[in-house]
């Protein structure tokens, strides 16, 4: 036995294999615990990953899909909703579910995070957003086009009228941040921003429903637009930071209550 131990070093191939087997066991037991909706979501994701469903492709009708995947329609709907939150699918108004045009790799990356969306990684997400989005706002103040400033103003107007509709507000909030992040014409920052955008959709499902968040966010957005419109990078970064700290604080209050 001692001999055996002596020959084993951390890089020994058999040990690596054992490690893999352990990870696999863990993954299988995790899958067994996941709800049906999420299992369906994983099946659909696998179809996107292996290319059976291509970016931009329209999904078969719900009835056909539920037969294909052998699940009830409510479970299927739950899965479609989860995947649309993640940005994997687009559910278009007036019918039709489409695979998002994003590449499968960046679509799949946030899945693990989404599955284990808890207090700790939600806080991590805000920390990352603080770092990246504040700087993006600073750069946006210099680079953003006048058309995109007009789009930002439109978002804020829309939000002012939709204070009582949380879902519409969340949609607009996602768009607002996306316009700023995408205006930063930098391949790496754009990629970070896309990940944050997808994850942000999931986190807003939680934060958007905490009392007071919407009203404060509207005020924050107004301050951000004013700074960007004045082409004041320093003020834009500061306003974005304040906004994200406000949402984060509200989130902590919400967690304490629940
Ligand atoms: Zn916001």
C-alpha cells in the first residue's frame, strides 16, 4: 500500500482519471437533482452545442418540441423561459422561438453560473459589473454616437412611463446597459460586456422585484445619460458606479428580508 502511495504523484495519469470519474459522478448526481424544466433546458442547450440547432434558427412548434423531448408543455415552457433569460433563445412577440445569433460558446459559459445563482456569486457579478461597466461608461462618454445617446434617452423616457411594469422596466434596463457597453468599440470589452449582459438578465429577475429598486434605478439612469450627453467621462463612470452600488445595496437588503 505504501508503495502505491509513494508512486502516486499529483500528476499521475491514473489519479487524473480518478479525479475525472469523481467529477463525472458528481455531475450525474447533480443532474438527477435538477428539476425537469432545467433538464429540458440542458437538452436544448446540447442541441445548440452540437449544431443540431443553429444560431438564428426557429424552433419547432411547442407541441412538436414537447413530443421530441418527451416532456410536458409546462416544463418545456419553463425551459424556454430560462433559456431566453440566458440569451440562448429569443422568444419573439407574435410567436416563434429562435436560437439567438450569439455563438454557442459564449451562450453556454453562463449556464453553470445561472444554475447556481446564489447570494455569493450574485455579489461577485455586481463586483465585476462595477469594474467593467463604470469604465465602459467612461469610454462611452467619449466614443458613443449621437444616435446611441438618443437611444439611451429613449430608454429613460420609456422607464419613466413604465415604473409600474417591472418586466418592461427590466427589459429597458438591459437595453440601456447594453447600449453603453456595446458603444465601447473594443473586442475584449465587448466580449466581457456580452457575458455580463446575459448574466445580468438573470440577476435582474431577482433585483428588479425588490421594492424601491426601479425608482432609484430611473434616477440613476438619468444621471448616467446626463453625464454621457455632456461627454464627461469622469462623471459618467461615477454615476454608473453609484447606480450599481445602489442596486447591490438593495439586493443585500432584499436578501436580509428573505
Ligand atoms: Zn440600470
